[in-house]
C-alpha cells in the first residue's frame, strides 16, 4: 500500500496525469482520387461536351475550394441523352437475356466494392459528409443495392407471378445531394434489373460520384447508352421531366419540386414515383433502454449533418423521463466531433452548401424568436467552409416552425407526451409521413405504435437502418412509390393488363 502511494507520487512528478483525451488527426488520404479539370456529359458511353456550352464549378463545402468544372446540360443535351437511352433500350438492353443483365449488375456491385475507398473520398470531398459514414454506410449500401437487384434480374416472373412483367423503356431519374451515390444506386439498380435504360441527373452540388460511376459502367462493359448521366441544376431536371420520350420519372428531393413535377406530368400517362421530405417523430417511452435510446437520438438527427429525409428531427419523450433523457443527450452531444469530413474521427461534417446553411440558420433563428430554448455544445468550428453546431431545442410548441418544417440540418426539436395516444396524435400531426422511431421494452407496444403511426418506415429500438431488401417510401406529402425490396421493382415493370 505504502509502496503504491510512493509509486503514484513518483509518477506524478515524472509526468502530468492526462485530464482529457485528445484525438490525433486521422485524415484519409485524398491521393486515391483523381478529378479531371472539367467533365462532359456521359451520354451513349462517352463523355460529350455540352451543346449548351454552359458550365459551373463544383466545390468542396468543407474548404470552399473548387474541385472541377461541370457541364450544365440544356434541352438539346437532355434530348441527346434520352435518344441514346432509347436506342440502347430498343436495340440492346431489352433484348438481352435477363441472366445477362444480372451479370452486368453483379459486375457493377463488385467494382463498387473494389473502388469503395476512392468513392468514399469523393463522396466526402464533394458532399461534406464524414468519411466514416461514406466508407461504412453509403458505399456498402450502394454496392448492396446492385447485388440485391442483380439477384432479381432473372427472377422477375417470381416477383410478379402470372403477370408477365416487361420493362417499360427509358427512365428519367433525378436525385438529391444528401446521399449522391446511394440514391443513384437506389434508382439505377432496379431500373436496369427490370430491363430499362436510364438518364440520371445528380444534384447540382454533388455531381462527382455520379460522374465517377460512369467509369464503373465503362469498366463493367455495359452496352453504351444503358446508363446516361446529365449534370446541371434544376433546369436540367425540368427538361428531363418534360421530355416526351421518357416513360417514367423517379424523383427524390423536396416536396415543393415533387409537386411541380406532378403538375407537369398530370395527364401525360408517364409513370411517376416521388420520394420527398420528412419530419420524423422519434418516440421514447419510459421503459426504453435510455443509453441506447440516446445513441439512437444522436444517430437519428446528427447522422449526415441531419441531411437525411428520414431524420428523427422531432423527439417525443415521455414526461416522466424527460429530465434524464435531456441531460444524457446534452452530455452525449458534448462528445460529438465536428470538423474535417476526411478525418476518420469526425462525427459531424460540413453542411452541403451555403444555401442549405442559410436555410438551417434562418429556421434556427425562427425557433429562438418563437420562444424555444436552444442548446449547442461548446464546439470549435473550422474557419473556412460551411458548418453548423449540433443543436437541440427544448420548450418547443407543436405550432413552431422548427416542429413543423423540415430543417434538413443538425437540429433537433424536443416535445413531450404522457400517454401512447398523445404520442401518436402528436407524431402524426405533420403533413409528412416518411419514417418514425419507437423506443420501448414492450414488443406489444412497438406493434401497436407501428400500426398507428402514419409513416412508411417505423424503426423499433434503433434508427436509420437500411437494407436493400426492405422497401422505403412515404405517406402524405412524403411522396408515393417504394424503393428497395421487391416493391422497388414495381415502378419499373409493366404487368399484364397494363
Ligand atoms: P430539390 O431541390 O427538390 O432537388 C432534388 C433534385 O431535383 C436535384 O437534382 C435538383 O437539382 C432537382 N430539381 C430542382 N428543381 C427541379 C425542377 N423544377 N424539376 C426537376 N428537377 C429539379 O431537393 P434538394 O434540396 O436537393 O434535397 C433536399 C430535399 O430532398 C429535402 O426536402 C429532403 O427531404 C428530400 N429528400 C428526400 C429523400 C427521400 O428518399 N424521400 C431522400 C433525400 C432527400 P438541383 O440540385 O440543381 O437543385
Ligand atoms: Mg435544390
């Protein structure tokens, strides 16, 4: 005993006892990625200069540095892409044996796995998301979607027994910036598996992983024109939507643009699926495993800086455990590491664009003005780039904008409830209906809640879990149609009687 005390004293003199654990920088190398100075449009298996002659610069939102010059496709460019897709559909892709289509999809999946580190770096550089997420979530899931739908390509008659499924033709696909490669995989994999060809428009701010995907398509030796990528802003998307020779539009993005697309397509006979916004309720009952639930809350709202359509942005806590949950939550928030997306220890990366940062800022200001109480952990932000400190609001009324509108940022609004019925009523009090979370020990309660929640996906004792075999999609203003699973094939096949 005495000896131990002496030893402690001796060591105390020799070296200061550390009081805080500092992380050493752990940057992922960007050497693995090579960007061209400028990119054309990927049409018919080649990169073509845009007929529009317009270009813009895509940047790294964490450093506000330019990465490459991107083509802004105009009407004539979209027309060329649709023609290439039509020709590939009629002459090549729809003629292939389904098992041959499957081979190509398996190849794409394997190449994505082989090149996953490179893609993860591109995704984090161009989008701002932490490398830990692009490496461990976006890339494995994107490959998994191709693997999954490759499996269906020659089994469509089992997916739709006695209904003679046939491809529908050329699909126009428009995706957002929050999961650029993953959304591409969600769109392209089922379309190709069912025998269609595609023209895809990535979001204006995150075109690079889609352009790199053209190289995967080349490597997999897909027939030219099966996958075409047209870059540009909303105008390019609008051209694709109104092109007369597109058979189906698949859109993921905001409710506002989704409604505009639906108006354009009304009466045209074109098929449409919409995956839109959300304002999900994450509901914590007093019998929930609280530490696990706090991890679920954190993952629900701070994953991908809250740029997640199914983010658990409204937290409902049973009144009896309110104080405990909030204090645990705040303590956990202090440990979140905000900063360089390429650092492997980063939990929260950069906001995708200046425009999105401004939107988050103005909604947070509205929360303060309306009387909610704001908490942000102490946090040193990098000097350049677009950043927002993880934020939680308490004292929130249901009528506040921060409880009603989608913020699409790292901002959580906390409300309370006393009974399961009250939780349901409040949770469903939104124009959206994409997802929800329930935390409780009771299986029967989980099932009862899931049945009453108007949401396409309900997670129980977990959050933000995805699997290519599981359908995903919304109710109400969150859209219609499902992606993932056998359901995800439906929008891309014509069945007997159609
Ligand atoms: P957005 O403005 O609706 O954009 C989505 C895509 O549509 C982008 O490629 C966009 O191009 C394009 N676009 C814009 N205007 C268009 C028009 N008039 N016609 C055709 N296309 C047009 O949404 P965002 O701001 O990129 O993404 C955030 C929103 O997407 C959030 O509301 C979020 O909830 C929703 N979202 C939903 C899901 C889901 O699965 N349900 C998934 C992710 C995101 P630009 O890039 O040039 O704007
Ligand atoms: Mg937009």
